[in-house]
C-alpha cells in the first residue's frame, strides 16, 4: 500500500512540488520516498511506499520497465501477480531470471508494457491506483481498480495536469487556486459524501472505478476507457443465473472466498483481520483460520455504551475459532479526540460517523500488524441491508398503480397540509417514485430541508440518478447495484482506506475479489434473502464454522452515539462554534437560517437529523483544509 502523485507540464519547480506532494501523504507510505523527473522536465512522478511484498529496494518506486520505455508509480496490491508473471514467461516476454525481485510492481509494469494497460489490468486481481508514463508514446495513463478500493484524484492544478492518491496533495502545489465546487453540495448534504467523479474542488475529479484515463502530454487532452464495469457485470450475472441449489451455491461461494483470502493473506509483513462480530467479518476470519495453520490475529474495539458494543460477541467468536484476539475498549474521550483529525484525513467533506471507530480500530490494529483483512462488501453483494427488504415491500404495494396516477397523488399529498406531518411527507415523496431505483434514492430526500442547506442548487447528475429503472429485473438486485455503484465505493471504501492509511495500515477486502463479485451477481434473490433476513448463502458458509445461535442476535452496527454526545457540553460547544449563524452568513455557502433551524430543532425539540453531522464535517473541513493551507 502506498501513495502516488504526479504533475504534467507544471510551470514551476516540479521537483520541489512533487516532493511536497509526497510529504503530504507520508502516512500512506512511511517506509520510502521516491521522485522521478523526465529528461524533458514535462513529467514528474512521486511515490510514498508502505512495504508489504519484497521489502528490498527491488520494489522501490518510481519503477522503470526493463526496456526503459515505461515509468510507473503504483498504489495497491496484485494478488495474482505470480500467475501474471508465469503468463509473461510462458508467452516469451521474459525468463524468470530476468526479474529483479519478487514485487508485484515489477510484474504489473512488465505486463502493461507487453500486453497493454487494458489487457494487463483485465487479467490482474487486486486493488490499485496506477500512473504509467510511456516515454515513447508521450502519454501518461492513470488506472483504478474494478471496485474502487484505492483512490485516484486528477485535474487542473495551477495550469498543469496533476494527480494523486490524496486530494490534499493537489492542494499543496504552488499556485493551486481551485474554488469550492458548490454545485456538488446538494449531493453531499443528501448522502454525506461526494460521489465520483466529483470532488469538493472545481476542476478536480475522482477517477471512476474500473477506468483508464490516458493523458496526451503535448495537449493535455484525455481519453477515458472502461476496462471493467460493475453495471455490466451485474446485468450479465442476472442474465446468466446460477443453476445449482442454494447448498451448491454456498459450496462454490466458500471455494471462491477461500481462493480470494489465500491470495490476500500473502505478505512479507504481519497480517491480521478486523472482527466486528457480524456475519461478514466472522466469515472472513473463519475461512482465514481454516486456511492458516497458526492462529489468525483478530482485532475489535468495544464501547462503554452497551447499546453500541459488540466486542463481547466478537470475543466469543474469536474464542470459538481459536484466533489470537486483541480488543480495546474506547471511551468517549478517545472518540472525541479523533474529530479534529478528520478534515485532513479525508481532505474533503466526508460525514459517515463510523469513520471515528474505524480509525480507532485501525490505529489499534497497526500496533500489531501491517495488513488487515476486512469483511466489507457482504451487505451490498448478498442483500444484507434491511432497506432492501423495505424497498421491495413498498414497491410491491406501489407498482400496480400507473405512474401518472401515483405522481399526481404524490403532488397532491406534498402540496396539502398533510405534508406538515413527517409520516405523510415521507409517504407522499415515495409515492412519486417511478421505479425501485427512484425509491432507493428518494429515501434520502424526504426532508425538504436537505436540499435547502446549500445556497446554490447544483442539480448535478450522478450514478444514483443515472441508473435506469428496470435495468435489472429484480428489485433487490437493482438497489444492491445502486449501492455497489455509489455508496460502497464512495462511502464505505473511502472510510476504510482513509482511516487505515492515516495510521499506515493496509486493508484488504476479500469479498471484492473479481471472481466473488461476478459470482454474487448470478445468485437469485431467494438465495440471498429470507423475509427480512439477508445474506442467506453467506450465512450458509459461516454456519459450517460458527454455530448459528452464536450469530443470531440483533446487529448493533459499527457506530457511535453522536446524537447523545452533541447534547453534552464539550461537543456541543464545538458544534455551536462551527454553526455560528454570523460565521455561516459571512462564508456565503450555506443558508444560515436553514442551518439554525436544523440545530434549533435538535437542541430545543429533540429532532435529530443526520444532516447535522454532515454540516459539522463540512464546516470543519472548510475551516481547517480550505481556509488554512
């Protein structure tokens, strides 16, 4: 795991600025620092290294290919690099003795030179953000992994083309003056994060998952190519469903997960796993322990508040599986101490409050291992969220009524005095959904104040609005696809990557393996959900290792009592300082009256809206990262 940076046609001192970019992301790679400046001075590449495989200098970057044609900086891991290397040898590109070391970086670089970037990445299984400078073609190609585990930002920086693993790296470049992208704030205050391709800055984008972007150095024109699509993978899977029984599906899923985990446990440094006591992480740990002769190292954190504490259950699972378990009980003081670090950690507004416990478990885990596997992806791939059941149920009641009639009825309810009551406002809003895709999106838009927080109304399209109703034949699969396109890569994976890399911990996600993902989309919904209980086929795998009764309990989630804390003096004082009406008026970005009403509803009427945390995270980012440089 590392961090990469680059500047193309930068008019200032490229060497000084690329080093400054490297310094901004030292947490992503504390073990080594590398800089490359092309002979013509037009391309500068930077790299920070967290050494995981081949700890020697043979794995150092920027790395030049054997022929000298390509120069690459790369952040991530290629889990099947040995297979790719053997293919290179079998195809006559190189002999085993030609390779300088055992790093996946070298294998990936040579594969890109021999097969081309699109074909090479199509054969690779892993997570990555990559930049490859082709000295002969005069191009730089950026690439991001299939699902979006690793970040890559790019765009216009001080008249040059810049890119980096950390958005904050672009901000430290001399001459950076990109304005806030106020058009995206409506989305942010709806979702709590900024989805790709947008960022908080004008002129700066996130590279989409599964995408190549090639920049012509002479003209700075870009060409985008999709080498793998979640949307098309889901469609193909649903059009070619798994033909076996649910039992056979669970056997195949177990096999694929074991293959994925086996590849992701390979490292030249200590490896462990997060264990939260849920189905997903318990399954990963159970299969890890089955594959490993020694004890797997597992890590969890507990909360003093029993309503949010799952550590006791995690300890029971760890004992049953025989892992070497470490737990840490955190206090409110521990959690609150993280808040001042968040704006720099994410470098743009990000407001999933579970970012705090995720950082704390990562920090504790890093004291013991350098790599940790996680169970992320299980809910989205195997129909785990309860919202999927509710959307399916609601749509089942609605879809028989012609859309024009429902739309008219929706407008009538929302325009009547009934809309003053929350229950009728929600029902009226959802009644206007054209299909299950709209229904899933509208769940976040039932409160009219949400779209009133930002003064400028952006109305930008994004993947939640672009997916067509009826793209897939089944309601649950459509809502799962929406989450895999937006929520999972732009919230869950961002949270895990940024918090873990803040403490130089590499995280790996076995359920996002290409073969696992493609298989999951072939499964019929009856293999995934039984009533309101999801992840059935995944549970079938887990129950071969952990007793069913040990897992059948209410899920508490990986969260913290933000609502409770904001009522207390210390955090309340911090919040009210950020929400000062005159300060917000002077900033000229948010509507001070709307913000005041949202806060007053909470403090005086006990009405808590999740947008309170969204506003606080925006305000903190604005003061710490935008105003201060």
